[in-house]
C-alpha cells in the first residue's frame, strides 16, 4: 500500500508523510504561491546531509530551504519543492566506510536501497497528484544528499532534467548511466569531511560521456561549500532553465 497525507501548517513548507510497505517517510513540501492544479510546475527534490537525519520532519530544512522562500524566487520560478527526511540510522546512498574520516567507498552497481525506494514512491505520488511538469523534474543535495543524488539518478536515469551535487561523490563507473541530466557539481577544496577528489573524478567521468556538466571548486572552503552555491546568483536560474 502506498499513500501520502498532507497536513495544514502555518509554515510555508507543509508537513507530510509518505507511507509505503508499512514504512513512513516524513517530508516537507512547498507549493508555488497561487498554486493551481490545472497548471504544470517544475518539481525539485532536495536531499539533505547526514547531520539532518531524524524523524522530526524539521531538521532537513536546515540548509537550503530558505532559498526557495525568497520573494524573488517565488515570483521568477514558481515550483514545487520537496524535502524528504532520512531516518537517523539510514543513509541516502549505498556507501561503505562512511564513518571513517575522508574514506568513502561506493559500489559499481548500487542496488537494494530501501530508503531511496521510499523516496521514489514519494516522488511518484507527487507526480501523479500535483501539477508536475515531467520534463522539468530536478534533484540535488549536499554531502550525503549529493551522494544520494548520484544514486537516485543512477536508479532513474531518464527521470530528471538536471541534478546538482554539493560536496558529494559516487563511483565513476556509474557515469554512463547518469549522463542524461545536466549536472552541476560543487566542492570546497579544503573539505575535511568528503574529499574534493570525489567530485573531481565524477565531473571528469561525466565529461568523458559527453554530459553537460559544470564543476565549481572553492579554494580554502571546507565542507560547507553549499554556502557558496546558495550565494551564487547563477545557481537557481541555471537549474530552473533546464528541461528534457
């Protein structure tokens, strides 16, 4: 059984829960101002980092959510924004050695990721029940969420028009399968949590597959490179200009 429920809250990001095979995935959803079900809107799926895991359905809004509340954004890019929350003891991506500093290992063929199955179910529910432009579905995330972004595109290679990965990484062997969306990859060169080399290798692998990819590196910036990305005035116009 798959079902989702939406609860009215004063916060612009409404509280919601997706239920699938007896498991619950909390998420928050932001609808465009003057939302009209007869219209079609782009949809962005945002995957948070490891520090925002839990079950409170609030922590996942810590980084990035304010970007989409800005009046300028709301007027220029009416869109549906979804922030699911990963459980505390789970992980968006299939990663080993993730508890060791600067040590990550990714499988060549990630599979059997139950939490991403729930995210896919939530995405399908939103696509079927809201006015979603299926040519303009986007995904992105930071750190653990960037790793999950690579894996979600691997699992759904024709779903997304564009993807962004901030201070993340993946196995370069998946590059051929994730080559279709336009990509933006960002990383701080002084990152002490996730090695910047992971982003460099992924960008190089995607370029070899003729992917539309841009790599942005920030000298002296540690793991919080998302602050640089969110401050970049070209970021959101680039993202919401992409279409399949």
